[in-house]
């Protein structure tokens, strides 16, 4: 059996896993991303994690797949500009990891990697028209149409987190105002919950408060469902997917009532024909989606 390293590089955490060509996760390591120390320190730390995994799991490795926040270039293996990794602009991450490990490296957007993971091994397995939204430090997305990821002319199609939700809303690090990311990232939801509760509240506590019938939590989750439905309805009307997968953040443990609430909300916002047999589901791979999808860059062609 062949193996690859899958890397999920985030603005808060980074993870490396040993993954088989069949999607079996053999072992993994996770650390805080040393953003303040810069991209070189991050690359060195990732290579150290790979060395640790190599010692524990001495299997034949074909290469490394990296899922990184974008925008980026797959062919140049370079990060162009990413709001959630300040100081990484222009960094040739793929080439640097190749020099540190002597392995071939494939670079792609982190949310697209998570989309590959769910399409190949998770909640969207078997579907050829898939959209995934990931909710973490930012909000990312991937769109698979007829079995192929949509990249656009410069590799950066699918930046769903930067859809404008409120035209005069909060300023975003990307330069726009009112981006979806400013209202639905894990950080943004925590901020909204804290404002509503009058004390520091995170995503997990928000979901727990809803489960305990706290009105403020249920009201906020309804607002979140409406915000999300506005974006999802636009995606349904444009791409007509079979499955929309929601992962990370409040969806890390299933999303509570959010998936059915979003489905309910979009009934008034989409063509009825586009809603036939549409499934809106939470990720089944959770935090594994990114590393599994990243490893698949090595194992397979980028079609499903």
C-alpha cells in the first residue's frame, strides 16, 4: 500500500498525517501554527513533525500534499496573499518543504483539500456535484462540478468566505466589507455569542446553551442559519449541487439544528428544481477532512 503525508495548515493550528492511497489515516501530529515566527519557522516545524511521523511509521512515502489558506498558486507552489497567515505573502511553501524533506510536494487551498476529503471519503462520497464550506479561523470553500474542482483562471475560485453578506458591514482583512467570514467564522461566531451573552462565550458553549434551551443561544443560531442560508442559496442557484457539506466551527460536532434550519431557510430563496434531492449535511470527517484531502493530491488525479 502506498502512503503520503497530508498537511492541513491553518491560521491557528497545523496538522500532519500519514495517509494511505485508500484514505486510511495511519498517524498524525498537530501543533499551533507559529504565525508570529514567520513562514520559515512554520516550514521547519512541519518538517520536524514529518520526521517524527517517519520514525513512528516507517512506510514508503510518495510525497506531501499541503492544504494552505489562499490565494495561492499550485504550479508555483507559492502562497500569494492570505489574510489569516500574515507575513506569508509570496512564500514558496511547496518548494521550501521539498528542500527540507526531499519529497515531491503538491500545494492547494486548504478548503479545497477538505472538499476533496469529504467527496472521496466522507459525507459527499459518490457525488459528482459538491460544495463544501469550512468554518475555522476564516471561512473557506470548494466547488466540485461534474467530478472536477473549479479553480478559475488563477487557482483561486471558491473563496466563498469573501462573498458579501452585508454591503456596509464589518471590514474584512481581504479589503472588502461585510464578508461572510466576518460573521460566520468560528472567531466571528464566538464574538457574536459573547456580545449576546454578555460574557466570553465560544462556539462549544453556544451549542451547549442551545441544547439547554437558552433563548439567547437559540435566537443567535437562528440568525446564523439565516446568514448562512443567504450564501448557500446563491451557491445552489449558481452551481446546482447534489450535496453541500458544512464543516469546522459549529459543525465540528454535527452543527445541532443548523443543517435543517439552513435547508428550511433556502426553500424561499432557490429555484424549486435546484432543491430536488439536494442534501445539506455536516462533515463526517471532521478535522480529518483536510489532511485526507491534502494527501489525495499525491495519490490521485484531482477529479472524483
